[in-house]
C-alpha cells in the first residue's frame, strides 16, 4: 500500500506544472508569444521568449528579423555543459551562462532549461543577488523539483559532504564567497532536476515551442 502511494506521488510530481509557471504559459499564449530553443555549435543552448514587434512596445529588446518579421525578445536564458576540468564533475550537469528577462517571464525559462538539461545549476563563477534568489526559491519552495546537494572540491580546505564520492564535487565560488563554511546552505550549491518534462510537453501541445 505504501509503495503504491509513493509511486502515485512520484507520478503526480512528474506530470505536474507549478501553478505560477502555468499562469506564465497562459499569459504567453494570450500575448501571442512563443518559446524558441536554439542549440549552437559552440555547445551553448539558448531559450528565448519572442513575439512580433508591435508599435509602441517598449518591453524587452529587438531581436532582428525572422521569417520576414521584426522580432522582439522578452526573455532569454543561456546554459552550457559544466566543464569538468574547470568546475569539477558536478554530476555531469549544466549551468546557467547568462539570463535576461522582462515581464516576469524569467522563471518559465528556468523551468524549460531544467527539463531540457536533466539537471541545472547556477553559474559556478559569478551570480547576481537576483539570480541567487531564484536558486534559493527552487531549493526551498518548489516541491515539483528534485534538489540535489553538490559537494565542494577538496582544494577549498573545507570538510566535504561525500569525501568518498568525487562525482558530485563542483566549484562553489559564489556560495563559498558569500557564506564561507555555510556554503552548503545556499541554493547556489544545489543541482535542480525534474522527473519529467511537463512544461516542455505543455508548450509543444499548445504549439508555442519552436526548436531550432
């Protein structure tokens, strides 16, 4: 009985979409916007929220001409594969390379990147206060995600959490610079994962996701 209940809960978490994220998807569709995913030759990937340029619009920034239409970009998130030689194994995760968002759409792009990568972390080198707030929110207030604690490399001269398992060793520059020995309490030290791709599936079903 208990095992059946656990399985049911796992299935609910896999299939669910956070209500705030769903409201963003609804607004995205109502505003006639869409998500564009671009995978570049240099190993980076970008998710953008774009729409046709409208007279008088000042939100976002111009994104050039696509398919004969002048495009405006409302939000953008870039992610890259973590470099093991530079950052450590980091459980083979991806990290945010840069973000820029208007109209409150930023969290939607984070959810998309988490689902597409299978595991996303904050930039391992430099993070703004607003970005830190995002990671703290995911690690403390999102029951629909899996929060995985990364370890600190041994060259920080701090006690490691899993000294016998180097696979989760990951550069902790932002967390350690801000919190010292309390680095592991910060959302910046976590890896965020999901059990499925509910947001991606929803966007595809609505026809508002374009993958290049």
